[in-house]
């Protein structure tokens, strides 16, 4: 941040956000200059096209509300990452494309134009990612930003929720080219660990991917799919799930069926929001930005 | 708790891919055959009734596309594919109700694609 300490900024922001920080990763980043610090925003599970007034009576407005909230952030992120389920599933390929187009148009109002995407199963599992690729390009890829390596994985184009042998081989080959001392951020839709396989909250071969990440000292995983904030460690690797921008889901295995949490008229938009992730010296700092209470 | 003896017989599975005639040769004697057909977004039948101790083979297939068949309580996991038969051999040893569901995302009704095995005395 410029002119004042980021921690002070978080206190001053008054956005009702919750900071989850400290020691989450990146212990090897001490040598990086303070000027390399940056933050990005994670938005997830927007489910454009969803209909269900009991769950979200503002299904047409929630994404636009989130776009406005991101635009109102006092300091804009370096980039925005959408971690899947951009659209709600449809069995009609033409309707899927219509929803993807509408989603693209709406997020076109974001002030930040550096936006990256990965699909969720609602976007890609019925056509192996064909429509998604037409709009947003490859479903798995890598990039680097200010000293941090990023890997975006696709664990949804295979409808069984697997990365597959080819992608695992690609991941292994790519990781082999990286300096293990450099921080690594992994993005996926489904959790890479077995959070709740009976609710499809897992990746069939996710353990193989996590094993490939283990040699990296500073690595963190960000994902969506479960429509709630959740933090989990596999060894030294933290996994952070994001809230949805359409409807929340119950806590893992907290009830017999995985059904959306009903809309609470007394607390509209409760459980919905987005996240900012800042690299801050040795720390990776997460701040949740609930939509509830925003104008 | 392991409530049933389950085995997805490798020989039977291989035979299943080859066709029903070969499959029949691979079956254990006295196994009752229960056919379960998956299609979006249901299993037919959705409720499978078994007797405790009865040897059974579930023959799972799909009418339209790839579907899953997961019974996590007992560690059972298979897939139903059009034109193929997955044979799941089991001998229930405990009475009870055991839920199964599709874990291969198959469309708008995927979350509701489920069924149950009911074992009685």
C-alpha cells in the first residue's frame, strides 16, 4: 500500500471484512522488496443463470452488486481471479453460451481489466470445457506476478472431478521448471483434498497434485465450489475456500443433504462475498468482503 | 462400520465390458442379479431391496451418459457407462438403509440423482 501500513488500512477500511492472516505461507519471501507487495481479489461461484427466490431473490443483481463493491475498493487489486462456476449449469449448450456471454458482459464493468478465470463443474463438466474455452481460453494455465508463481488447475472438465493423468503430468513438468524457493499460489475450483467426498467436495486425484506441491516451502491453494469460507491444512499447505456470489452452502457434512442455505430476509446477502489476498512481507493476508451491509 | 461384503470382481468387470454372455460365465452361482439403470437424473429402480445374507450382483449400466455410483458409507465407487455393464458383487450382512448417489456431474438435476439400498432381515 502507499503512504500507510496495510494493517492500518485494514482497520481503517471499515468494510466489515474479516482478516485471516499471519503465517499462512510464504516464509521464503523475506528477501522480496516491500514494493513487490500486491493484492488480488478472488471471486467465486457466481452461478449466473441460477433461479430460486427462496435461495436468492436478487439472483439478477448479486453479481452486479459484487462488481460495484470491488470497484469501490479504495485501492484496486492488481488482478481479479474467478475460481469457477461462473454460470449455473444448463443442459442446453446454447443457453450455456448465453449465460457465459451475459456473465462476461456484467464483469466487463469491473474497473480492473486484468481478470483470469477457471471453470467450475457448472461451466464445464457437460461439454469438457468447450463453451468455457470459447469465452475465456484455456482451463488450466500458469502465470507469474511480482515474484509469485501461479498455477490455475482444472478439476472440473472431467465430470468425475479429476485432474487427469495428462494435467498431472503437465503440472509436474511445470513445477519442475520453478524455483522452489519462490512462493507458489495454486487456484482450483474443487478442493484438492477430501473435504467431504460424499458431497462431491473433493478431487479424485487431488492427493497426487498436493504431493507434487509438497516440495515447495511457500505454497497456498485458493478454491471455490463449497460456497463458504473454509481453511484447511494439508501438511504445510493451506487451502482457502471462498464464499459464493449467489448462495451459501451448509458447513461440510453438517446436515444430510448439501442444499443451499435459504435466503434470510433479516440479513440479506448473508454468506455471500468476495476475498482479497495480499502478499505482505512474509505473510499472505486474506480479507473477506461480505456483500451483506453494502449499498 | 462395514455392513456388507462388497467386491467389484475384476473378472466380472472385465467380462461385463465384453458382454452379457461372458458376464454370465463369470458370476458366482446363486447370485441374484439386480439390474440398475442410470439416466439423467435418476436410477431405475431408485430403491434396491435386498435380504441380509443374500448374495447379489448389481448390474449397473447407463441409458444416456456417464454417471457415477458412489456409496461412500461402504467405500463403494463405480461408474455407469452407456453400452457397458458394471458388476458389483455383494452380500449384505447387516440390515439397514444405505444411500448411493451419482458423483459424475451430469447436469441440472445431478444433485438429486440418488437412490438407496435397503437390507432387511
